[in-house]
């Protein structure tokens, strides 16, 4: 067994003590290796790939020799043909539905096509690929490559061959998952990494589990679930550090450095006991920038407005102890008090709620630099403000152009006096 990141993984070694979930095996004219393979693996579910002429051999020669009977077994009849296409069509018509009925998950199928014809072997390999985590077989000594041990089968000595093709196929698969991650499709990336985890051998599973956790962490962050994101990223960072010690993928060091910076940022939010947190405003600005990069301009505009509100709320609370969602009217500048009493009372809770523009007017009246900048720049800001409110996700029906967002973003940076290094940046995966 291997332990990594608090998880336990079984090594991909077939032995008499290990019971395989499902075995897909080709039946040849020699039943002895088939018997030996089945008895070695003791599968819970068993499917024979067999030609019509050899079907009787299953019940006459193979079944009586099985020491541990599977819970269920079936067969797929194929033609003794040199046509890969014909054999592949036959197998793919039956195998997926059979495995679904058996409740098989990716990584739970073992395949033995060692004594099949080239056409049947290729068809079995391709049709079983989505579920296969091991390819095994009993062959003549010295005829295979990789890991093997000698097995006495009757009066013969055969070599037990096994390997996991996904250990190599995982490399391009993880690069595809990394591309999804870099595009901001974190949940999709996590699913890809978990699928790879289910298929690769035990020693590689911790790496892909950690990458899936990492993607899940950023998905949680995108949903503003800061505590969940922090917890996931901490766990993933630790596991990936361990993986890098043993020579993980290239690009791991830059990925870990980016995650480490992000963890510090998340910690500043999670560990802050205050109700109003300045780092959340930074995150909203960064979030808006990411949405614009994904061509989601209307969403980016609304996030930008929310970021400005978060900055206003922070300064109102931190310096004047004014809660924009529960205003005490006497705390406001004199010229805003009457408007607050007459216009800003909530029908839901009876409290006074300051809308965004009024928050900046309050800051201006209280002498705060950001509020005064807002008042001085209002003529220029008004056009951008109107564009945000007239967007489809605002209060109108107009599609917003990316240039309008960029103008508003630049104005927001100037208004809040934020520098880009204050904003969190998600790392890129290069695997």
C-alpha cells in the first residue's frame, strides 16, 4: 500500500490476494492461459470475447477450472475476421452497456488480449479504453517487455505481463486538463484530473488527486467560497510539494509559487474577523478582470460596480463606522440625511440602505479622498456608469463592448488608488 496526502492507494500489482473488479478476456484455442489468468485475478465480473467456433470451450474447458466464480459473467461473440472495423463495431455495441449494468467505474476494468488475433486485440484495447487501468496476459517467457514474473501453468512456465497504458497516456490528458484550468474552467479541469486519477497506477494517483483538489479550490474561489478555497488549496499545495520532491511535471515550481501567493491572499480574508474586508474588494476587481478576459463583458461590468461598492463600504465602516446596509442617518453629512430618510428606507427590514452612488457622496461629504475624487470625476464617470446600468445584467438591454469595460476598469483603478500588485493573480498550469 502507498500513503500520500492522507490517502491510501493500492499498488497496481495483480496477486492472488487481490480481486479484480472486472476482466475482459479473449478466448483462444488454448484454454489453459485463460483459466490461469481468471484464477489469478479472481474477477467479480467476467466477460469473454470469443468466436462462435470456440464458444463451447467456455463451459467445457474454462468454467470448470475457475476456482473463484465471478458474481456475473457474459460473453461477446465476434467473427474470426482480420477486419478490425467489424470486430470493433461488434464489441462497442455490447461492452459499454454491459459495464454500465455492472456499475463499473473508470479504472475498474482489466483487459487480457494477449492471445487474441491482432484485429480482436486492437478492438478490445480501443473499446475498453475508457474503463481500463490494467492490461495483462500470460505469454511465452521473454516475449514481452516491462514487469513480469514466471507462472507455472500445468507443465508449462509462462510469463505474467501487466502494465497500465494510462501511466503514459496521462501526460497528454493532463495537458488538456491544464488547458481547461488556464481558461478558467476549473470544475471541468477537476473532473478531468479525477478521471485520470481513477485510471493511472497507484504511485501516480496522489499527483492527480492533488491537481484535482487544486482545480476544485479555484472553482470554490470563483464562487467566493473563500474558506473552502483556502482549505482545498492548502491541501493541494502540500501534496504537490511532496510530488515535486520526487520529480513531478515540469512547471510545478512556478505553479506552487503562484498557489503560495494565493494562499496568503485567501488567509487575509479568512482570518480577518471584521465584517467588511478590503481584500474582498481587491478580489472583486481581479474577478472582473478575469471575466473580461473570458469575453463575459456584462458580468465583468457588474463585478466592477460591486468592487467599487466594496471599497466604499470598507472606507465608510473603517473610518466612520457607517454600515451602508444599516445606516444611522445622523452619521451622514447633513445634505444627505433628508434624502436618506425619504428615499433609502428598506421595505424589507425597515433599515436605511445607501445605494452605491450615495455611498460615494457620503464619503465626499465626510472629506474622504476617494469620495472627493468621485465627486470631481463624476462628469467623466457618468457615461461609464450609465453603460453599466444599461447593460443586460444591469437594468437594460444593451450589449456592452469590451472597450467600455476597459475604460471603466481604468477609472476604477484611479478612483480606488489600487496598484495591480495588490490584486490576486491565478497561476497558470504548465504540465
